[in-house]
C-alpha cells in the first residue's frame, strides 16, 4: 500500500492526522467515573474500600423491591485483622460490599466473602449483615460516595461505613474499637 520512503511518510502523516483528534478527544469525552480507594486505620485494624463512582439515576429506584441487592459501585472491602462487633467478630479478609433492600427506604449492608474462583457467583447465604440505618431526604449526592468515619452519639467508639447516593445515605457499624479486646 505505502511503498517507498516518500509514500511511507505520507501514509504515516495521514494516519496521524486521522487518529490524533480521536486520541486527544478520548479523555475529554470520558464519563466522570473513576476508581476510588478509601483507607481507615482504626486501633489494631486497617480497613480499605475500593469502588467506582457511579452516577445517581433516580429512575433506578423503580426497580427496587424487597430483596434487591445493590452492588455499591462494585465495592470491595478488605479487613487487615478481625473486626470486633460487640460479641461478634468478622474475620480478616476480602469482602464484596453490597446493600440489600428491605424496601425503598430501609437497607442493610452486607459483607459477602469474595469467591475463591474468579468466575464464581458470590454466595449471599454467607453474607454478614451489618447493623445499618438508612437516612432519606438528604442533599443529593450526584455520584456514589463511600467512606469510613468515626461514630458519634449512639455509634460513638465505632467505625461507621457510610454510603451516600442520590438523596439516601446508609450508615453501617463495621467495627467496635471502644470494647476491650478479649
């Protein structure tokens, strides 16, 4: 197709002219999702969450029925050590973070053990339910937001997992660092 030095240069120049605008426009046209990592260091425990900042779409609320499981931005949660929750203990390791709907305004955080095989569906029967409260009518959060915060009031002395998306916010108790280790 392109023979000779002059022809090769002309072909290369033409190709660059055709592809350069496409390559330059890719970052400009990309949707604003990005991967985020949140890490919190509690006494004797490091918690890391990785997720994608999906946009809020209120039309999806019509699909929410009892038992609906939300992917929480494909979130993975890693515990560096066992987490104490009163008399319960959550084993160290990697979990999928999900939220199950009781109804549109009542949700429960789930920690689902990551399957050993990559192409295996997670076993929701092994999910650990966190004590979760749902707040509605919040200021709109346009993209999914996950964080770990110290508790206050009733949750003082606890590590609280926070998910905000649209006008809803979930708060789940993930670790109790006020209780003495046994």
